[in-house]
C-alpha cells in the first residue's frame, strides 16, 4: 500500500494532504499518527485534502471499518476524558478532485449521517471546506 501524507495544524482544525491509494488501513494509520482522540477533543474539525488521492479502491468495507474505529475512539474518549460542555458536532471535510470521487465521497457522507458527534461533508473547493469547519 503506497501512500504519503502531510499534516498541517491550524488553530481550529487539522489538515491532512493525502496522496496515493486511500483505504481504511491508510486512514487509520494517519488518524493514529495525528492522535485522533485528542484532535476530536480539542479542535473543531479535520480536513482531508484528497485531490491527489486514488479513491478507486475505497468502498463500503472501508467505511464500516472506519465507523467501528470512530465508535471505539468515541467510547475511549468518553470514559477517559473529563466532562466537557456540549458543543457542535466535530466536522470532517473531504476535498476531492472531481469525477467519480464525488460519488464515493457522497456515500461516505451518507454512511456517517447517523453519527451523534461527527458531521461529514465533501467539497471541490478547499477554501469552502475550511470555511465550513470554522463555522461556530
């Protein structure tokens, strides 16, 4: 599995620029490297820049694995972290290059619609994604 990524920490969110084959194993590896539970607890969002990623192998099984990972992390965070005041859902934005990636990311959005603490949305424009994450 060949991929690379860079991480940029902004005041309100973390940006991951990902290149190469995008599958759940790669995503979990990135999330572990950025301390996903800490990012969820302290930031407003996570922006995935997937404009140079290959989404052709990303599918329902990957979405299910990531959902299980998110549920596990949410459970771990709720049992180990102090109680925090209610806030809006954590936002995950995915920026894509176009074409068939739009359909794959729309399925990704729909797969997360029933999440209690995560909100997902895909974008073609990275600035629009940044604005969405920054909204109160």
